[in-house]
């Protein structure tokens, strides 16, 4: 079965600094990968997804992620964060030809002025 | 607007009471899911359905039952609520279109069991 590990439960960063949120997965087959953002007291919003093709995926709000098959990672990056990026970020994985989306435990990004 | 609608949005139950959460989607998606979200644990899959009339267990199915009598609706039932079921519940549906694939989530139901 596949699993997702988000190593950092919290990431504090100052405004306009770069940030990387780490995500590693384990699976014996090829996977689809997703990043979601959840603002306080709201639902989940898709930031970006990797299905196939280019390993560098660009998403909304200036975020991007790179799929690294050899390292089984899908880290999320942003070159310059804003206060409004303060939220919880979830990495998720599903297998080809299956129907279950498995989530990591989440990383809380706190942006300070 | 097209999407996934969850009702109710908030509910407080007493221990031992029962209730049903309703999830409705108008996108003709085959697959539907119920997750629960707890602090520090991410979203965990409770049950899911791959089509009308089918259901299957996820990671944390105990204490819950589901039904998918109509393609557009996926019901989550709690027969005898326990404080451990205090959580935020999310419903989702998924689609597969040629080279595209994704999930649509509802806005959640916040359930408190006292």
C-alpha cells in the first residue's frame, strides 16, 4: 500500500523568504501526486498535481513542485511567500487505476511579517 | 454551481445518538469518498464507493456505515456516536478523463460528540 510522509509538521518563515515543504511517498507502482492547501476553517483547495510528463509542475499562487521518482519525493516550493500563504498544506498520492487518495499528516506554514 | 455539497455543515450530537451526513455531487462522477480530518493526522479515508450500489472500507471504517443508492449521493451514517468521532468530515468525488484525473472536495461537516 502507498503512504505519504510530510516530515515537517510546522514551518515558520518570514515574509518574502523562500520556502520548501517536503513530501515523500512510498509505492510499488507509479503514482499521481497532489498538493492541497487548507486555510483556517475552510475546505481543501488544489494547489497542483502531477499526473505525467514534465516533472516540474506549476500551480496556483506561485507554488511549484518537482516530482523526483528516484527519491520518491514531491516537494512544494515558493520563491517568496506572503502573509496570506499561512495555511496547512497537504501532500497526497493515489495509484494508477485506483481510486483512493492517501494524505500526509500536513505541514502548517506560518508566515511572519 | 457544480460541485460537491455536504449537509449539514455543523452538528452537535450526544453520545449514543445516530445521524446521517449527506454528500451530493452533480458532476456525474463515479467515485465518491468520505474522509475525516483530525489535528496532526491529516485526512483519513473512512469509506468509499466506485459506483452506484457499491461501497468499500477505507483506513478507519469502524463505527461508520455508508450507502450509495443513487450515483449522485453518498451517505455516511453514525449508528451510535462516540466522542472519538468528533471530527471534521469531508466528502469528495473523483473523475478520470483521458489524461486528466482529479478530485473535488466538499466544504466539510464539523461534528462534535459530547
